[in-house]
C-alpha cells in the first residue's frame, strides 16, 4: 500500500507538471503567433467602426448577416485575430464590422500601456515599433482569448490609442481539457498497474519472511530446534534467513551437546556412586549384624571410598569447568599473565605426581591474556596425561618458545584412528579405560585455549619416536609494567 501510494503521488505530480508545462507552451505559442499579427492602426480604421461595444457588436452582426444573405458568406474574413481601437480615456471603441460579431472585453488597466509610450515627433523619421504586452482575456460572448495590447496614435493630432488584438483560446483550452482527461486516465491505469505490481513484488519479496515466521512459530509451538528455511538470493531477506538457519542449527547442536553431556555425566557418575553405595551398604550391614569387618578390610574399604569421593570431586569440578560460556564474562579473572610462570608451576605440580619421571624443561618468557587459574589447569591436564602414560623412569619434555608450549611424553602414543576424538567430552581410549580419569581433561584444555584465543593439537611425536606430542599456541600480549612494592622503612640509624 505504501509503495502504491508513493507511485500514485509520483504519477499525479508528473501528470500535473506535464499539464502545466503543455499549457504554458501552448499559451506561449499563441503569444508568438499573436505577435506576428499584421494589423496596423490604419487598417483598423479603414472599415466603419462603432463608438461603443454594443453598437460595434450590433453593426458587426448586421454586416455579417447582410453578407450571408447575399450569398457571400465565403468572402467574410475568418481571421485568426480580432482587433479594436480604444481611446486613452477608454470612452471610444472601434470594432471593424468586417469581423465576426464579437468584441473584446477591455479593462481600465489596459490603458496603462500608454504610460510609457512616446508618440513620434512630426517631421521626424519613425522610431522603433512600440512594445506590446500580452494578457489573458475573453470576448463579450465569454469565449477565452489571448490579448495583445499595442500603444499608438491616430489622426493628425496624434491622439493616443491602444490597438487591442486578440485570438481565441477555445481550441487551446479544448486541447488542454482533452490532455487532462488523457493524463487522468493514464495516471489511473498507471496507479492500478503499480498497485497490482507492487502487491505481487511485495508478496514475492516477503515470502521468506512468512516462511521465517512459520518456522519461528513452529519452534515456539513444538520446541523442535534445528528447523531451517530455504535461502534465495543475497539480499537482506536472504541474509536474515541465513542468520536464522545458523541460529537454529547452533541451538540444535547446543541442545544435542547438552543432552549428550547430561547422559555422559550420568553414566560417569553412576560408577563411583554405585561403588560408594555398595561400600556404605557393606559398612551398615556389618554394624547391623554385629559382626565388624576386619581392620585391614575396613581400612581398605574406607580408602576406596575416599578415592571414589575424590574421583567424584574431580568429575564435578571438570563439569563445572565445562559449563562456563565460550566467551569470558564480565568479572572473570582475565588479565595479562606470564605464560612461562604458569607452565613452571604446573611442571612443579606434575613432578609431585610423577616422582620417578624426569622432566626436561625449557621455558622462554611469554605473556598472554587469559584466566591464569584456568590456563594452569589446562597445562596441568596435559602434564597429567603425560605422567599417566609415561613408562616408569621415563622422560617428559616441556618447552615454551614464542607462545608455543609443547608437552611430549615417551609412552605408547595415541592410535591414528583415535586422534579425532581426543578432545571430545567423556571420550576415553579403549586401551586406557582401566586407568583413572573422567575423559574431560582434554576437553577442558581445548575450551580454555579456545577462550584465550589460541589453538591446541595432539598427535604423534614430531621425530617419529614413541609417545605423544601436545602443543598449545597462544597469541602474545604486551608485558605488563612492573608493580612497585611499597618499602617498609627500617629502624633509624643509631
């Protein structure tokens, strides 16, 4: 509707402008034609003329009828121009009776053309012709006319008079009226066509919006995320459709990951909880029956329960770590931190977990923007894996250079067909499922590194030897200025 209204206004404006332009051009053409009228004052005075408009009209009508009754109608001049003479006081009007019986209506303002007119001096050569003015007027019959006013003189006394010449505008006005009707018809047809075309174009252009609305209503009604709509073209509607499809797919993937995480977490929690419940039931049964367990069995049972509780604690901590959003939230401890110092602290903790292993460490200074606690836990997870799979007395190489942290062990390595799953949540290699762990360590590493703007890879050793090589690459950050520690003044010298 808005497009149709805009087109209607534009067409109407163009039609009105066209009509006025044609009218101005046709009136200008009439003025130019009237300016070439060959009448002179002496030719006007040649025929008999009347002194009043009524008498002039009556005389002209009588002369016209006489010529018609004599069969000389064809000899009556049908001039394109009509002429009158008006005295300077406006009291005398001369209308040649040879014309058809119609007189030009004269106004007092027509005599103003004599104000700037200077009659020729007797005995002097004639000067340039007097300047004429034009106006719109009408005949005594009401017929519209284009009027030309030319000042002049008559008689030996050079009496000032105004030569009034006029031409009918009836045909011009009829043509303008026909043009107006044509423009109205064309405008109406154009507006109708624009309305129909606009409706067709609007429906075609807004079809993706309707499809998008239907898809959104379907998701709101059924909660079935993942619904997509077809995308056509590359305009704003297509971009909106593509964005909706991306959002819907992302929501579906997020729900799938959430469902899988809950299922995997429930599966992983079931084992230690079942073992804990079994041990607790055994302790309760021994107390209820009055037959206490042997001290060695009881100690072993309590130790197993403590280990299972620690496994639950680690698993819950890993789940909390994975529940963090992908982007840092306001208030998180994200700052510029020394990566080499964080790696060194993780190595020191790793040495405690692998007392029989040799750590070869080479850490060059490097500063990154990250959460220091999360980054240290990520490095610690890589070292835990290296310690777990290293043979007794083995070696672990840890190196940091230009933001590239490499952790290499000399264990059995990872089969090539399992490398694509190592960063999946709760995934564990079939050969290591008898070892402790929840399968979340490398997932935490991947998420932490991704949150810090880096990348992490895990694969075979670069030199082709035994073991696996884990690499974290983090972008550098400017080194923070050193903070001044306030110095405590010592005792004054004696």
